């Protein structure tokens, strides 16, 4: 659960693009900087992820790289896999640190 770092409010929070806004006190902070959107933890690591776009229909091509925040708890599986694969995250991977995961939707594709 995310709570406002200023007033501790955890109900009247809303997202504004990449920010989180507290309707209790008006404090605004970036959800991309250090707070996991799924568990509220602050143990985040940055990982490179390829930016891809479809060219010629179904061919995915890498057009760049972006560093994304991953939660060492919620994104542990993806981080493990990324390390095993040499570093980068899978293309299109949305870290749980950025998009809250519905609980119980943990990956079962071992
Ligand atoms: Zn607040
Ligand atoms: Zn987390």
C-alpha cells in the first residue's frame, strides 16, 4: 500500500501521469522515484528495457533503451530472469513497481 510521505494518507491518493498526488495535503511525488506501486516498498533497482516498435506488421525491432524501476520484491522473478539473460528486461515488461499487480496474478510460467 502506498502512503503519502508527508501526511501518511493512504486512501485519497490518485495518479497523475507518472506522479502520485495526495488529495489530503496536496503533496505530489513521482511514482517512478523510489516507491513500488504494488507493495509501496522503496527497494527499487533500475534495469534497462528495450523500447520496441512493430515494423512491417509483426517484426519487433528495438528502437532504443529505457531504464525502468523494478521492485526487488515484486519484480524478483523478472530481475532474476534478466540477470540470467545478461541484464536487460524483456521487451514490453511492465514492472510491478510501476503498475500495481492484482494480487494472486503471480506468474506461474516456470
Ligand atoms: Zn498527504
Ligand atoms: Zn514491490
